[in-house]
C-alpha cells in the first residue's frame, strides 16, 4: 500500500480496491498501519470499500461509512460477521479489525 | 391509521426489499413479503432460547408512518410473552412486549404504546436520542442486534 493514500471511501481504480492475495499485501497493510474493510449496510444491496487508519476509532470509521451510505443521525458502529457489535470507543486495531474484513454498518443506540 | 394509498406504501416498501433481502441472506434471516396485505414476515433462530423467532411488520401507510412490528408465534399472528425475546442491556425489547423504537408504530401512545413524547408516528423520521432505523433493512438489523443480546424468551 502507498503510505500517502487517503483514508475513507475507495472506488474502483484505487490500488487497494481489489484484493491482492498473499502475505505481501498483509505486510504492507501492517507497515502502513492502515487497512481496507468491506462494509455492508442494511439499506444497500452492495458493499463499499473503505481505507482506515488502524488507530482510528470504530465510531469515527463507522461515521465515515455511514455518511458514504447516506445515513444521517444515529450512533453508527460495525458488526462483525460473527455478530459482535464493536465498541465505538476502541481503535480499529484494539477492536481486532483485520485487513479486508467484512463488516456490517449498524446503529448502536440503545432503547428507551 | 394512515390515508396513504396502499399502492404508495407498497411501492415504498418494495423499493427497500432488495436491500433487506440482501441483509437477511448475510445474517441468517428468512423474509417473506405478502404483496397484497403489505405484511413482512422475518424469522431467524434465537440460539439462547433454542427456538425460531418471527417478527411481522405491517407496512400500510409506509413511509408516512412506520411499520407496526411485533413478535409473533412463527407462522401465525398470535402475540404473547412466550413469543417475545427477553431484553438484554439497553434493549428495545420491553417487558410490555413492545419493540420500543420510533420506527415501530406500536411504540406510540396513539397505538397503545408507552411513548407520547415522540410527536406521534407521522414524525418518526425526526426522533433522535434512541435507535435510528429509517429503512426496512435497518429496522431488521436493529432487531437482530438486540436479539443477539437477548438471553432467553420472556418468562
């Protein structure tokens, strides 16, 4: 990965858009301290890809994703494929988010 | 409840169903849409209770007003505590067997629910300070998040 690539939504044509299998890509992601995640949203049949710094919080990254999907308001977070809703206050690294992980955008607000 | 023509509600609902089906396929839910009755049925397995749970959404009036969501005995319209998941921490599942969220018509006082502080069902898209879900897929996703925190069915 190029260390100067911007974070946020990435589009086709971006060097990180398509997965490059193998250890090299993983090592590059680790060295750069940035990851690409594939985010699904319940309102959209198609996922979007995002590049985030691993020291970014789950809440900030989820807000970036929510904005890209056209959500307004709420308390966005990510749900893993195992169903766990990530703590918005943790960094992506601390939450254990991996490069190329598939995440679901969810609202983490509580009931009243 | 709403003077909105059924055709408008149907079009609004069906515009969102593709995304809802895609969501369901990712999360282990089965969805059935009754085009004529504007009724959505969504079912999944509630592992802590070792049983199937089913929620129905009545979508007449959608999106002028939110759907009427309720847990039912699977395959029927029967409601009751035995078909309602017990709440986990901060849950939208309430002990009075109401899914308590502004995107559920049945949570409003006008429909017998506890909330007279949300300016009525027609203002559902403006309510803040609680769960926000403005599409059918987002509503099901929120139900799913809270179901995963539910320890059992209501006693």
